[in-house]
C-alpha cells in the first residue's frame, strides 16, 4: 500500500493526547473521528512521559508498553504507524498485538488453538441435536457472548443478568437460557475438556492467572469488540500505577461480544473523552452511512454517523445496478479513467463476507494492469507500491481508503416477522455501515437486481446516485 503518514493532532485531539495523569481513560467517537490516530498520538506522548518519570525516580526497569487491537490487519497497520512515532529508547519495551495472540503468548500456551471454524462445527452439531428453535448463527454468537462474558465458575449468572448488548430479537427468556446452557454450552465445555482442546476464550482465561507483566502504558483500540474476559486478562497485567486507554464505539461493534468494563475490574474512568468531528468522510458518505443504521439503538459508548460532523463535502455515493461483470466493467473503467490518481490515492475493494467473487476481481484488475495487494488476515502491513487493496469488511475495520468499492452485494437476512429487528440483522447493518465509513472521498457499491442484498432497503433515497448498467 501507499506509504503511511504520521497523524497530526487536531486541537480537539490534543487535549486527549496530553492527558498524562495515571489511571484509566475512555475515548469515544464515531467512524472517522480519529480515534485510532488519537490513540497512537497518545501512545507516543505517554511513552515519553513514562520514560521521563522512570528517569526522574531512578527506576532501572524498562517502561512496559502494550498496544492491543482485535484483528491482525489492524494490528499490522497500527504497528507501522506506532513504530514511526514511539521514541526509540532502550528503556522502552513496546508490544503491539491482537488480543488473541497476546493472550496466547502471556499464557505460555504452545499448542494448537481451536479456531472458529472448528469450534463452530462442534457447536453446530450440538445445536442440531438440541433442536432449540433459534437460528444456528445466532446461537453460535450467543455462546460466544456468554462464554466471553462470564467466568467458568460464574456461568450460571447468564440465567439472571441482563443480556447487555445483544438486542431485543430474538427473545431469549429464562427457560431458553437454561436450554442453551444445558444443551449447548455445558456439552461443548465437556468435549473440550475430554479432547484437551483450547479455544480463544480459554486463552483469555489462562492469561488472567499467568505471571503479571506489569505494563505501565496500555492502549486498547476497538475495545467494543473485546470480550469481558479479554478485558479481565488485560487488567490482570497492568502495573500498580499505569496509564490505560480504551478506545471504543459500540455503534461499530461487529462481533457478538460485549466488554463490561465494570464487570472486568476496570476502575472508574478518570476521564471520558468524546471525539465529535468526522475528519475522514465527506458529508455525503456520512449521510449514506447514517441511513443504513438509522433507528438502531445505541448506548452511551456509541455514536451513529452524522453528516453534520463531517468537515468536507464531495460526491454522493454511486450505486451500480446490474450483473456482476457489468459492475466490474464500470469499476475498471472508473479506475483507469484518470479520475482517481492511483499514484497518490488508495482504493479499497471490500466484501461483506467470504465468497468467490474476489477471484473475478483479481482477474479483472490483473487484466487491466491495475496493481493490488490483499489485506485480510495479514499481520504485516504491506509496504509495496500497490494503490489498491482487497479486504473483507472485518479485516478493514479501523482502516481507511481514499476510495471504497463494494461490488456484488447479496447478503440476505433471516426470514420472519422479526427479521429486521433480529440481532443478526442489526449486526450486519453495523458491519456494513462500518465498511462504508472507511471511505474518505468516494464510495461505489453494486448489486445484481435478481440477487439484491436485503441491505439495500436501508439505502435512503437522495443519499446516492443510481447507475443502471
């Protein structure tokens, strides 16, 4: 990808960056508000602050610094930027990692981890045997939620506490909770024990009891996608005195987890900062994203897209209506027309979920002589000259591109009267709005009318230009 640039603090961000009193701080903000940039600038400032503090107090031990995010691609992106800013000093030890990889390292677990596809196969079998009348995908996410929120010795609390962050549909009453625990969760735990299997939540639990690392500076980006147990693991490794920063926007939560800071043992936040300006998107892109999530209920840690907070205006998003090959013809011509300066501007091809259409995108870009790289599940940030990146929405989380292209929209919701209010539907709308929010200047989407995504019903008239192919 094109070279990364050091972010510069805005007046709004500078107040947060230079807040150096020890303790826990929360940074809230919507997509485009500069949360990650603020966190990185704060990281650099706090590293310098703690180095001076150790020197002043005559502390010989190095300053221990930890930066955590959720997915590999964002960790690679953050690492590249952090290495450009953090002081190069032998008295500073900096770790940048995904929370899963960090927990595995801290817990000293060297075996294979039960990855999500293998775990899901076990859960699907148990769900099938249980005949619980709820959607399979929802039940898997519910198991992920409850195992990530409660300690093994405390899992029965699931029966009585509010299911915070899980939406109102489908309704999960106490008898249904009993069935989920008795017919899915307990058999799953038993099978793991019998087969000596460890999943990612087990590693978080193992990290809680591992030898303390004593970090003085901790930055947790995209905290809305961390589980409570992962936050508990982090809290078990902070030094007696520390500077701890959580960066969050629950409106962008895309995983079925919910980090309850109070449950996880995070002390009362010394200060909460709210970034309100949108420095990334144009007003037109923010208005389109706003329509997609309009009506979603959010808590105080979430911020819906707001075109009034955007600083720039631009073109309305373009929605292509036609067959996939027609969409790609239009897109390749658009990229080759000179309207986009590929020597200085970046382009992100995003896909909502896994599928084979990337094969066609690769073929068409290669045939047109357009250089690209791939970002999904990539821990090292690519430093080549390619201006175009291919990525899933999940891997693009936290990133940004001058231009975002999303062809082949075909995602379907669940059927039934509660489909629009179902948590799986709400999660997909949040995911889609997050992907749309990666765009700085322009946004292009496409769909085939005969296989149109149900997301299209949330495209608000007047917020986009439609092109019939």
